[in-house]
C-alpha cells in the first residue's frame, strides 16, 4: 500500500510541475507568404516588436481515486472464473494537453485478479507495459490520436479478457526553426 501511495504522490508531483513551465513559455506565431503557419519559442527574425501569442490556460483534471489492487489471496485448483475489463480513466476521447507529460490509465476488473494473472496496457495495439494491478502511468506519449486497451493474461500468457478500446488525443507543441 505504501508503494501505491508513493507512486500516486510522484504522479501528482509530475502533473503539478509539468504544468508550470508551460505557463511561463512564450509562443510566437509566424505566417509566411505561402500561408504556412509556424509556431516558435523565438520571435520571427527581422520582426522587432512582435508580441507572443496568448495561450489558453491549461486546465489539469482533478485527481482520480485509484482503487486498491484487487488480488485474490489464494488460488486453489478451481477453474478460472470469467472476467470483464474496462478502462476507467482516461475517458473516451479525452485530450491530454500540451505540457502534461504523464497521465494515468486505470482499469477495473469484474473480479479480483489472481496472483498468477498479469494485466498489460496496449497503446495502438502494441504492449506498453505489464502490471499485476490495473494501474499504469504513461509518460511522454507522442502527439496524435491513440487507442488504449487492457488485456488480462493467465499464467501461461494466454489472454483471458480484453477491454473495449478507449481513444485519446495527445497535444504536443511543434517548434520549427525558421
């Protein structure tokens, strides 16, 4: 339990500090003769007096209560009961704003996990991480639209259940040199 509290404290610190540099950063917008728009942290060369763009305020979602790990204490030779999985957070079509470099993925199972079972987080169909709980922290995911999924594996690595996919949108600034 102390490990879970330490992880949550670290996650909150990352979220808090990741928002601070974004609030202090100045962004300049430049439109060239062809109508191409470029954003940079430096004013366009040869254009004195250009003011930085006003950026919208970044709003970080409130913390989500993370359920304690659901692990059964004993695993007799009884048959494996069926299980269903669902992703609790992030929500369907959630947007991860620029400046937020980490976010939590929390899933829920219809029954406690057995000690021999492992859950894996899939991002765009590829394994991102494995866990004996249903909680992950995703760090520095590339910008764009991504599909999240959770899969539960038995002791032999065979899939027992899959969650429905959740679509998220990650925003990241692009800085181009003029």
